[in-house]
């Protein structure tokens, strides 16, 4: 191990880095939004496994966009 990297490793232990392209100046709001997104994804994952839902494959672009819009609105 490189000695100069060892200090960085010790400093970053227990830290979580979230990189975003959002221009919000409030890091707490960005973090809350991220946590809300992960909770929604976990709920969808649980729902899909409970209902045994398979992926949907569309052949036309407008159908894919409509599906994304309905999922986003939901």
C-alpha cells in the first residue's frame, strides 16, 4: 500500500460521496431527494418481486416514452 493513500483511506472511512449535476445550493435537500429516490426504488423492487412482474419490452419509441411518463406520474 502507498503511504500517501493510507491517510485518505482513513479519512474517508464511514463517509458517503454523492455526485450530482443538480445546481441546488443546499446539500441537505439533495441528500433528502436521493434518499427519497432510493426508497421509491426499493418499494418498486419489493412490489415487482411480490407480484412476480416481468420487464416490459416495447418495439416503438412512443410507447416507451408513454410508459415512462405514466411511471413518473405514479
